[in-house]
C-alpha cells in the first residue's frame, strides 16, 4: 500500500500561499498584462474579501430527506470587501460618508456635507485588491465593478491610537452585466506566462 502523506503541503504549495496585507486600488486597469491604478490609501488590520452566493433548494415531492444533485439554484450573489482605513483624507471621508465635498467653503478647509441621493459618481470605478504569492512574488488581483461604500461611518479618537474608519464596499453590476448574467467581480490569478508590473506608489 502506498504511503499516506503526513501533510497536505506539496512541493509547490508555498507558491500558492497568499501572504501579508492586501493593497486597495481604484481606477484599476489590466491591459495586455500591464497593471495600472491608484492606491486608495493606507489600511490597518488587513483587507477582507467576501464573495457570497445564496442558494435556494427546489422543493421536490419525495426528495425531502436529503439534498439531491441538481436541485439547487443560485438565488443571489454579493461581492464585498471590508477594510479599516488609516489614511483619512477629505476624499476618503467623503467616500466613507457618502457625502459631498465642497472645496473652499471656508478658507483653508474643504467642507463635507450629507447627501440623500446616490449618483453615478458614488460608485468607485476600477476597484481592485491585490495580494502577493509567497513563492513567486506575483500578485493575485481581486477586481470589483462599481463599488458603493455601504457601511456606517464610525470613528474613535483616543490616546496612543490612530483614528481609523472601517469601510465596507459592495460591487454592483451594470445593465449590460445584468442582461448578460455576468458577475461584477473578477479574480486574476497569475499563471506561468504572467509578467506583472504592479505600481507600489499608486501612480
């Protein structure tokens, strides 16, 4: 009888391990393997990626005792992210609050005020989160379309700590994606032919 491996760790396992915190980009584009985008800002505590499908089981007479292959259908799907933003610029706070920024409302200040409508400008275009493969140094890219920040804005300022804002964003499909039954999320996983150049300054 063949020996049973003592571990699931294989010769090439290290190459597929994703390490360290993710980096968030907006205005992301990937053209002929060339990456471009602007770093959204510094984070604290990492970035959480969530792609969730909800299934509905078709009720069939006589098939109630156990799940049966082919009786599940996808009822809904959501792709979201959560990150704690450490870098709190005026643009970041406008994004987190879903408000509107008015420049030079007071000398030396930008003014951010509430708004009770959602406009096309509220959806972040070209949203991507990158992580690093341990063994290759290449990046895996999680791309979301039309991200809207949906979380409440909470900030705590206290001694010996930095103020942060936790943001949760949700991907949204376009009309064309809806009609074509295409998900508004994409995962770019590097293969052996990948020649990546990921900007580290967001420019």
